[in-house]
């Protein structure tokens, strides 16, 4: 899952990014509204975590602009005000959910996953293929009932491949959806991660290499 965190308080933004990355998400961070719209114009994010009270270009304007895009990015709006009127106003602007500050990181993660599931087509909460089972919310993956010890990136790659439901996923798509802007597009990191994942999944193989197409389950 690719997430953009838009928060002008750098310390909070970095803290949120660290938590989300531990959950296997690819996270980019910007500190102002203009930067958020610029980044969203070139990267298709699953969820934008948007501080409403941004200086300069207000979060309301950013939310409205994102909601008007043909490709609908889910928006989770954050604000220091938790009144009902503020929440209603934020949702009326096009936000998909609303979380008042201060918040628990566990709730933030749960809400991000919840709004991401609203994308079409909807995915089941647990992804299953044969004896392979992956639960994104609980961060667990098993094969034939045996727990798989996957790194966050291996877990994220497996989740994306399972979510593709048999569609071939290119290395470029995996790099964009699983890694963040710091990833070097010319490295073999995707191939190396897939190879490690295959090893941990064991026989019979389930991750197929598609010539000139990438990978699929």
C-alpha cells in the first residue's frame, strides 16, 4: 500500500511514517498542501493522511482537489479539533474518514486499512490462494497452516500479488506500490525480495515469473 502523509509538524510526520512503514506500507512525506498536490499528481496513492490545519494551502483545499480527481484517492483527515461539526464539514469536503488529534497509532493504522478497502473492486479482509492465507490487519501469513516469517517488504509484496487476483504485476508496479520515493528504480531489490519470498513460501511454487510481464500468483 502506498501512503502519503501530509503534516506540517515534521516530528509528528516522521513518527507516523515510521509506524506505517513498520506495518509494511510504502510512505512518502510532505509538509505542505502544495507539495501534497504536486506529489499526488505523479504518484497514485492508496491513501493520503492529511492534516487539515496546514499553513499556506489549507487541508480543506487539498482534500477538495483530491476528491475531484478522476482516480479517487482515499483521504483520512487529521485535525486538532474533534467536534461533530468539524467532522461533518471534513467529510463533506470529500474526506473518507476523520481522526482527531491526539490519536493512537493503532487506530490510525486500522483506519488507513479500512479506507483503503473501500477502493473498487473491494478486496476481502483475508486474502487466500490455495493453502496460502494472508491477513493484512493482523499482519499474519500462513501456508498449510504454518506461520511464515516474512519481512515487512516480503509481506507487502505477497499482499500486492494476492490482491492482484491472478493478474501479472510488473516489477515497476511493485516498486511503486511497495517501496517509497527513496527506492532506486535501477536496483534489483524487487527481484531479490521476490526470490526471498519464494524461498520462504516453499514448494510447490506459487509465485510465477511472467516473461516481460513481472510476477503473479
